[in-house]
C-alpha cells in the first residue's frame, strides 16, 4: 500500500489497482440572536413566567422565543465531516459521515426550558419556574439531537456497456438531483432537506439534502440523450428543528410522528407548565409513517442542438417528507382532553416536470415547470383544533357543536366514533394539485469592484393550487389564533373576544390560490489580498416573498431575508466565515420574523 498527501485528502493505492482517498473537514461555529423577542410572538401566560408581561401571541407555542434573548447564543457546534472513496476503473464505493457536538444546546442554561425539563423545574404551588438549566433532547430524532453521529452517503457504483451505450449504476444512500431549481424547490423533491444542519453555523452545501437508500440507473441512448430511473426502498423524512424549546421552535412538541417526551401540543388553561402539570393540555400521540415501498421515478434528458438547449422530462411518485397535523377522538378517562393530535406523512404524491437549460451571451439560463398531484394541504391548525373542541363537548359540556369552518366535519367524525363506526381519526388536510413555474440565471464574470471574479445567481418562482380557499382555510400558524368566522361569533362573540393577536382577527395569512417570490445572491472574490495569501469572498443574499401564501410554505407574503457574509480563506484549507441574517419584522404572518441572527465559523480541511 502506498500513501500520498493531496491538497485536501490522504490518497493511497493498493497493489491490485484499487485507489483510495480520505478527506476531512473540521469546523467550529457559533450563532447568536440579533434581536429581542417580538411581543406579538409569545403569549401572556408563558411570557409572564420569564418577566415578559406584554405578550399578545394567541397561545403557548412560544418556548423557543422565550428561551433566548438578544445576544444569547443558540448554537455552538463542533462538527467533523469525513469522506472515504475507493475506486478501480469504473467501479467504486463512497462513504460520507459526520459527528457533531453542540455545546450551547448541551450546556447553556435557558430561561423557560421545555417539557422534558419540566420547564426548568416548574413549581405549581408557587406558579414559578425553577433554576435555569439546559434543554433536553431525550427521544429526539437523531439529527435533531444536540450531539451524535450520522451516516450520510454510502453507495457503490459501476458502469457497463449495453449495445455500445454506457449504463451507470449506483446503489445505496445517495442524493439525486433532478430539475434546474437553485433556491426554490420544484421537481427536486427526492431527497429530504436536513433542516437542523441547514440552520447550524458552518453548514456545507453537501449537507443540505439528506441521502436516502436508492437504486439509480442512468442509461445512455446515444444521440437521443439518456434515461435515468430511481427506486427508493426506504422512506426517510425531513427532520424539522422547530419544536420543544430550541431557537427555531414554533411548536411545543417535535414536528414528527414520534413526539417523544414533548407531547404537549397546546395548553388548555394558563401557561404551558401549568397546563402540563395539571393535565390540562391536548397531547400529541404517535402518528403514522408511510410505507417504504412505492417511491420511484424516471427522467429523460436530451440536447436540442438547433437551439443549444438541454431538455429534461421527469415523473416520480414519493411519500411526503414533511408531516401534516390531524386529530383523533379517544376514550381516555385518565386524560382531561377527549382528543389528541398527531403528525402523519401522507403517501403517494405524484410529481411531473419539464426543464430547459441553455446559455445566452455568457449567462446560464434555465426554467422549470412542475406539477404535483395529491399534495397534502394543511387545514389551518386553529380551525382544526377548535373544530375538535366543539365536537368533543369541551366547548358546550356534553354537547357536540360545529365550531369553525371545519366544525361540521368534526361533529360527523365524532358521532361515527361514538357509534363505533370509525377509529376517531379527523383528517387535518385535504389533497390538492400544485403547479409551479420558475426561472433562474447564473453569471460568472470579472470587472466589478476590482474583484478577480463575481458570481450572480437569481431565481423567481410562481405557484398555483386548486384549493377551494373560500370553503376552508389553510396553514396559518397557531400563534396568530383563529380568524373571524360566523360560528365563532355566535358562541364566543366577536373575534377579539377569543383572539388577542393583533394580526389574528384579519382573514389573512392563509394559503392563497397563487403566490410568488424571488431569491438573489451576489458574491465577489478577491485573491491574495495584500499579498497575504488570503482569499476574501464577500457575499449578499436576498429573499423576498412578494405575493400570496403557498400551500407548501415556500412563499409567505411579506417575508424577507437579507444575508450579509464574508469568507476568508487561506491556502484553500483554512476558513473563517462571518454572517448576519436579518428578517423582515413587518411580515405580519411570519412566526420567525424576530429570529435574526449572527454567526461565525472557523474550519479546516485535511
């Protein structure tokens, strides 16, 4: 065996023609909050326990906001990514894994806590929180845990000739990129997104999509182009770092089919600690994961030489990577709530697409049209919850009443459950069809602000759905409470009598038939600054959701994000990344509008 040191890797050879390469990246980064909590995004009951008495949020789904104040770090992560590849001729194997430890999440004391810490040792006799302590991640999905290891890519590959045309085969955990999207997800829905990694300091592009177990075959058909097919034999979900007290938390429980120890969906009386300790809360029960089988797709690509354009056609069937919230009636005399809620993953979503890519005067230009059928559209959580409150007899004791736009369906489900005719499942979503058109461009050039190189990337997306938005309301966050409705007014009076949220009593923020937005990135490269050997790359990113609220939450009217950053690199191995991200605080229905942050990361490759 022979060894050599490459620029970023350890290369080695075996006597039988096999070659190997081992590369590593080690990073240490921290992120801290740039602005204080918005009083409209936490409730009075939870807020007063940490000295914030001015909350106008509608409910108690505010633990993440109350745990961190301006200037508080919310993540300090040490991470190691390692890659190993073996190859001989056309065959080979590739493995990538990572290990991480987040000091802030493991060790930093927080103000409010989460259900796993009994809200910092809440004392129900005095109605006070106990001594500050770190959060707990007991029972979390692996990628949401505060430290751990995870196998990412792990696949084997080879190439064969069939009738003189190459067949490329790859089997194992891998990422498959289809379509031409850059920032806005369209056709490219095969792999889940690793949201916890995406939001941590030091994230690399190769971490954004999670590899999944796939058989991938690409067959050349000569001058006609190529056909690519995949079969996914194991379902994987998108891990969502948005519950149980972390910085990005918008839910009291994990948004997952397995809530672990954080099973409080919402308190029915007073603060979250009071509701949990008194048993006055609606619990989250285990949801349904989809089957592993039934996920596959095919793509055809060809070059249209007459117009110098690559054409792609795509078709696939997958199961949902993110869950939808539903409810269950149940007979549990030991529980105060006569119903529970669950996170489930709908199956059999069909995606079709067409893409075009070309080059115009030095600009890479692409477009993509996608159509998704059977997409789950989340019924507004407040309307879903209140329909169960009315139908279960909590609102008018012992008497089911239709409450809200989804109330009649809930009463019917409850009556059938009482008669033993169903299992009490009250589905929280409807199926819709989604069509999306997007355009993007990339330009690399010289001659701007004395930089050796500049990079400009832009993408705009336009999305339509076929929901009847006049019949039901969809997907506004719980924090803004229920919007106005005739049955609410009859039973509890005007909207303001039940909804303290200043935005909540407007019939806005729900999914609309059409939505659109755009994304921009600009980066400059300065090499060997002042003969120091250091390369500096300042960059700016801008995201703007212009109009409407999309069914998949990609667009939310008024939501904006400005990212400013700079990378300092020495010898292409040692890096310092500085970033600041500012969100639009005036985006009325963006529950994360007050989570602006700064981050700094050092890293090295070896």
